[in-house]
C-alpha cells in the first residue's frame, strides 16, 4: 500500500519538476531573445507604403527589444521573393517578414507558381494595420453618391473605365469585388503604378479608381477627384466623415491593403509571443500611432490567433475575386 501511494506522488513531483523546467527554459528563451540583430524583410522597394510602415514599426521594436532591426528590402514578383526568403529562413525569430494581403491572401491564386504556402509556412505575429482604399471618380462623372454611380454604371454597361496600379494589385481586386457586388460592368485599365493611374483619373482619361487614402486625400480636398466611399468595413481615421461601401448598401464589403508581421512557421511560440507583445507596445506608442495615421494606416495590433483567422478568411474571398477577374501572372 505504501508503494502504491508513493508512486502517484512521485509522478506528480516529477511532472511538477518537468513543468518547472519547461517554464524555466521558456522564461530564459523569452528573456534572452533576441540575441542578435533581427532582419525585417520588406517585399517592396524603399519609399513605398510597406517600406515606410516597416521602418516606423521596426525602429520602435528595436528600442523595445534592444537589438538592431535591419530593414531588408527584397522587391519583386508581387512580394513573393521576400516571402520565399522568409519562409526558408531559420525559425529563431531573427528573420521576420512584413506581410500584406498580396503575399498572404491573393498571390497563391494570382501566380501560376509560388514557393511558399501563406498558411503553412508562416507563424502570424500581429496584424499591424490596414490602409483604406477610397472609391473616387473624376468630377465630370455625373454621380454625387455611390448609389448614383451604380445606377449610372448599370445603365451604361461597358462604357466606363476604372484605373489600377496593375493586374492583381489591391486597387484592381477592390474594383473587381465592387463589380461583382454591385453587379456592374466597368472596363479595367491597368497602369504601371498608382501615381500614373491617379494622374489619368484626375485628367479624365479614366473615370473611376479605388485609390489608397494616403495617395488620394490631397486630391479629394483640392477637388481634383470626388470621393464616394471607403472600402474598409469600418470608417477610416484618415477620412472619418466618409461612409463605407458596407454602410451604403453593399453589405460585408471589405477591401483594404493590410500589413502584418509573420515569422517562419516553426518559430517557437514564446518568441512569437515576445514579438507580438513588443509589436503591441510599439503600436500603443503615441508617436508611432501618429506616424502611421499620417500614412493613412488604421492601427489594429491583434493577437497571433486573430491574425491567423483573418488570413484564413481572406484567402478564399480573394481567390474567388482573382478567378472571376481572369487575372493571372507568371
């Protein structure tokens, strides 16, 4: 009897010791990370929204975590080059990626072949924020509201054009979602970048565009284009008086450019947790928030689990839109 009563207690003690060792190791790992500079891979060229956002956040993470954050721009293939490098990097938290909706939600459907799986190969850290697109028209378009625009387009199928920064870009896919939800026929005119696309909308060569808030707000204020609605599910801080497309009748419409930190998939959970807490602390810093809002970003900062669920929901939505648009890239 004595042996029988002692064995469970011994097992309990051993279990407690094992748990203590695991917690201790986790605490040590959490305490020493990072042990060297962290490479933050950026999938787009210097000076663009992703790059500027990454540098704002990375600078604060550097202060919080006590190690340099090296901005590593690897543009090309719609973000796939940087994403592939991040997916193959050592899973120790010293290489992370500023992902976005192209990399993590649309490229798998848009490109014939990519070298990573957006769900399987990454560990989400935090959804940093989203940049609203604004539905704008040239002032000569006889529509003062989204409802009037939809009525005009339905009465004139195929006679109005919309500009985008290129096939598969956020502006292109936002317009394709609008076409599907509003049941209208408008013609896509792709450009090599958002700036020339917006220039032609202002000039009246193209009538409609879904433009990022940061790029188009000055032109709205000067009267060069007319704003009709914003694309996020909630109103944006950069233009709070402008109603959402959801509010104006196309329920559930949500088409934003979003950015979030991810690590290689096998990165230890305690390191992912440390990076998440640091990112939340960075996003709560007043100076960081001010800089991001000025960039047209609505700050989010959700948990890794929330970010994973968001990616999972975005993939089928945009896969359907990509297929309906017929867009396909090598």
